[in-house]
């Protein structure tokens, strides 16, 4: 496909003609030549890398990775990017793009954040082209076999699918230098590992930034871009900077609010206000007209932050929005600086480091459509030369003065790169990621703390000395419901594992500020229960009063889960210790599948719509409450927790919506493996190994005690593979059917025929053993028995070999390569459970 054809497709797909740099990037993609970075002024379409990748994938599927992971620093940007990508997918249905759609097939879009919380499209079918959009935490942790909110069973799956056959695009990379170095380290590490089947499967990394920290193989504006009319308009956008000294930091918020209202109130304009401190942003917002002002900070609860983009005031700041009758104000902290596609008419802000200032300037007159844009920057009169941050702020002010009032991207680009970098925010201490660390993170079946295996968070962000401890807060019904003896029967840690906290439930703030609000709540409701969740997922049950007495050290870098009756949330989604109104539990809200059906729900047994609400869903937890002892006629209530099955992210080893026969399930898994591998350029040997593993992966279910445990009272053919949603497995003990399958396959002729290919036999055994998350590197000792089917000596010999085999295979196929091969069988199994083909049933 020539670039001329690309120009037409890009216009049809996005509605805009491509800039010359975009055509040049496409030309490199189709050759399998991926640059290290894209360095462009803000407003020049860096996110266009997504449709460029899509068109290139259709043109050169053997050169272009099948998945694109788009990583952004700010949570507020993720959902906005998702909407843009969904528009692109919708445009594929246009008649003129029929040929492109035929080449692409079904495009998956998944978001690892917010109200679009992972719909699992990307992880359900490894052969399907997919776009995954998420934050550094969500994608980075998954890449390191430590996915936040993911159980040990799915962590290798996510790592394999993100670390292989993926182009990872890191937007605004200058904000997360630790993560950028980490993904480059993974990319370089994979160069020393075997590829599946060649370099095409290795991770590709593309850094994007309007304020880069370094150089390399970089896409920049060329002469053809600078001659483009629209490019010239955008990079020359008029933004007149006016610098104003601030003598008293305590009065800074008052000065900024007074200027914003006094100068622009009568102009019917969209005025953007940035403040470094949350306290200043809150104070400014309160001094402006409440019906025409919105506040965007990182301290908003996820649900309200997601809803903000639909508010009429916020929409006025979107590109090419209709003019408003009255002036509107959007007050932001750094949460609004990066990636948010807004364009204000005027800007009022305090001084920040230059990387931040460049981003702020990029949010005003973004497309060069105005000739009267004003930028008012308040700055301190004096700086502490001994304070590193103050010194960088001083350098930032010097650069702003060098601009001589011209805040256009063109003027900023003339500043020396080394001077800009010297005025950036102090970089964090970046931790080195060794081979030993990478190996330790891959051992996901070890649940307990492992010496030499730290948490991944410091490796994603580095250690920032200037950053104060943070605390998350959420509200859940179970905190108020599960009390007394119920806490022993239903441990909070288990409940949160079954029903993890989702981003829309959480808000985050500095620990000292959180403690102040919780202490206010404690003065009125000291005995109200609360759960403190540590970074390892452990839970301490306490009260608001005890939290207030223990001080901020007890909540630093932890999550506090409150009862809805505690109150504490303002109407706009901010933590507010003075608000007594009950808080809605929003853990189910907004979690919809592609058919707009609820993906998870909790329902009481006496709900009149119980059957309607739970139709097509799988029971994952049931909590039984004892009747009132004082009421002889009272009956206990039960609380049912359901989820809708979906491929790629559910164990489902025993339960399904309806019973499934063993033969039917195995047939479906084999069919899925064939479907996946038919479109992947894997060797014939690897495809054969996957098919054999699929045929025998569940042989261990043909045990009398396993069949009885899922409701088959007379074990005999036809065997069960899954029970129905109303059955609660019991009496199985610690037996794992995967381990039984490992022993059974040794006796199968198709396996024995591969005796001359021991490396494939090893792979088959590992795939079977790992298909529910074990064998990385071992099975717990209590799970390695299979009496009377096999002797203790045979079982022990198999158990001893499992970790040795894992080590050998990881060296043979690479850390992410082995996880990817596991993922092919695992997703085939999950898809068969979630969407079984028509069968006779049980």
C-alpha cells in the first residue's frame, strides 16, 4: 500500500487529512521499522499513531504487532482516548472502508481504567487485533507479572499478551522516566531471548512527548510539515504571556481567582486555571460562579471524574466547542495538564516546572483559532537556592521570560533542549531492574512474600523524594454488613479478592489530608467500621475512631474502605469529613459488557427481580446471614455475588452458567486453539504442542472425587467439565485436576510419539500444568497427590520436575514468550467456558 493510499484511508478513518510526519511514520511501520520516539509540539496529533498502526497492520500484518498498548500518565485521559478509538472502530463500518475492515477483522478495544474497566476483549483472543488503553500502573504492573487487581491465575496471561506481539506507545513519557526506562529494559532484554517465531513477536516501544528529556531515533517535524497550513497555524498559535509576581503564597489563590473573574467574567470565554496545590485549586473554585465552574483534580473519586467529561461546562473546553453565553471556568491541578484534549480561550496559572508549563500552554488556543488568547502566570518573587524544586522553578521562570511574551509552540521549540530539561521537575530515583528481579516476578504461583521479589510500584514510577504519602478511600456495603462472627466466616481479604475494588470507586489524596477528613467523621461516628487494606492486599478491620487515634502513619500508602453509612463524600466526588450523607456503593455501576449488560452484580435473595438481574451470570460468592434471634419467625437472608462470564479473565474451572459436558468442553478448547493459531505465524511444532495440550488439559477431571465435588453423584461417562451456576463445589480437598492431567498424559500415545522431541513434550506438560495459574514455578505440596489413580512415588517425581521444567522453558522461550504460549491455551479454555458451543448439556 503506497502512501497515497494511506492518505485516503487515514482521511476516511479519522475525518482529517494526515500531516506529512504521519505519512512518514506509516512508511516506517509497514517496513517493520519502529522509531524510538515521537517529539512533536502538543496539538499536532500524536495520538494519530493509533489509526496509523491500524492501517499499517492491514497493509503489512507480518511486520506490525497485532496489539497496540497505549499508556498514559493521567487517569482522566484514558476514557477520553477510549472514546476516540471507539469512533475509529465505528468508522470502519463505512462502506468506503470495507476492504480495510476485512483485512483487520474484528478489532478489540479494552480500557484498563475507569468506567470502561477492562471488558476483557483484548485478552480473550490473542489472534485478534486489539487496542489496550491504560495507565502506567495498570499496564506496567501487568507487564511485570503483577497485575493490580488481578489474581495469580491471570497475571502470566496479561504479561504474555502485553509483552509479545505488542507495540507499546508511552504518551507524555517525560512524566514517567522510570517507566520509560523499564519498558526499554524489557525491550532490550527480549533481544537476548528467543522470539516466537521471530523478531515480530518481541515488544516494540514508542516514546511520545511534547517535552522530551532525551534524543534518539526520533520522528520530528520536517520541512514538509512546517510548510503545511494547519501545522503553521497550530505551532504559531498566539498565546500572550503576562508574568505577575506573588508576594504572599497564602494569598495566591485569592489573586488568581480575582484576576480570572475580574478580567474574563464579561467576555463569555472558556477560562482554564491551573494550580499546583489541591488546596489552592479548591479555594479558587469556591470563589468562582458555582454553576459555571468545574474542578478537576487527582483527588476526585473515579466515578465523578469519569462523569466530569459529560458536564456542559467541561464540554465547552473541548476542541471546536460551541461558544457559550457566559464565561465558564475549569480549575485543575496537574491532573488536567497531560493528554486531556481541551482547548481554552485563556489561561491563568501559578508557576510550575517547565515540563508542566509547556503542557499547560498546550491546553490553551490549542489549534491556533484565536488571536486574543491571554496567559497570566503568577510567580514567587524569591526562590530558595538550596531547595532543588525551587531552583528548577527559578529556571522555569527564566525560560518564560526568554519567551518575551510569546507562548506559542514555535517559540518554545527555539529554547535550548538542555535548558528546558534543567527546568523540568526533579526526576525520581530510578531503580535498576535486574535479571534476578524479572525472574522473581514471573514466579506467580508463589503467593507469600518471596525474598528478592519486591513490589513493582517503585519500579514503575521510581522513588520521588518530594512526593508525600498517599491514601486511597472507597465505600463498600460489605464493610457495614460483615461484622462480628461473620468476619471469621467471610474474611474481608477474601471478599476483596472475589470482588476487587475498581477505579470508579476510589479517590486518592495526601495521607495527612485524608486523616483530617476521617477524623472529622470519627467525631460523629467513632464506632463506624472501616477496613485498612495494605499494599499486599492484607486487611485490618478497625473503626473510624481508631484510625483517628493512630494517626496518618497507619493509613499511608494504604486503602481505607468505609461503610456507606459513614458519609464523607461531597456532591462533586471529593473527600469531605463534614458531609454526613450516606455514600452510594458504586462498585457495580458502569461495568457493562459490549451489549450494555451488567458485568457484575450483588443481589439479595429476597430481591423481587433476582432472576432477571442474574440471568446469564455466574455465582462467585454467597454470604448467608443468620436470622434475628429475637424473632422466631425471621429467616436468614443471603447475599449473592455474580459476574458475567467473559473470556480471558476468569478461572471458571468448576462453575459455568449451565453444566457443560467434558467432551463438549474439550472439543471447544481444541477448536479455539486451532482458530487462534491458524492466524498466528507459529511453527508447526508449536501449533501441534498447543493442540495436544488442549486435548488433554482436563483429563484430571475424570476422577470420581472431582466429579462428585461438582455435583455428579454417579461418576461415569458422560463426564462433567463444569457445574451450573447454582452449584457450590464441595468435598474436593486440595486436589488439582491440572496435576492429575500431567500424570495422565504420560500414558497417551499422541504424547509418547513426541519422544524424539523432548522439548515439545516439556512444553505440553507445562502448558497443561499452568493453565489455571500453577506451575510457576510449582504446585503447593498438598496439591501434588493423585491417589489412587497414581502412586505417591509417581506424583512426587512429577512434582519435583515441575519447577525445573519451568526454568528450562523460560530460558528456551523467554519470560514473556513462555507466558504468551500459556496464554494461547488459557484463553482457549476461558473462551470455551464463557461461550460454550451448542451441546446436549448434562
